[in-house]
C-alpha cells in the first residue's frame, strides 16, 4: 500500500471540503466528538457499576 505524504493529504482534504463544504464537515466533527464523549462516559459508568456490584456482592457474602 502506498504511503500518503503531506501533499497528498492536502489534496484529499481540499477535495473533501469542496464536496461537502466546511460547515458540514465542522458539524460532523462536533457530532463525532460528542459521540466519543458519550461512549467513554457509558464505558466508565459501566465499569463503575461493575466495581460497585463486586464490592456490594463481596460484603453480602461475608455477612
């Protein structure tokens, strides 16, 4: 697979901006960032619930 240099990446970026427009790309980037943030929050919440359940379950079994 050929390696993409700086010039090639700039050409691809210009073509994408021409096709989709700067505003639409910015909006998509913002939506992607929000989606990643929500995904990370969901994963950390799930891990926290798992830890809480393990601690609670361990305390109940000792009683």
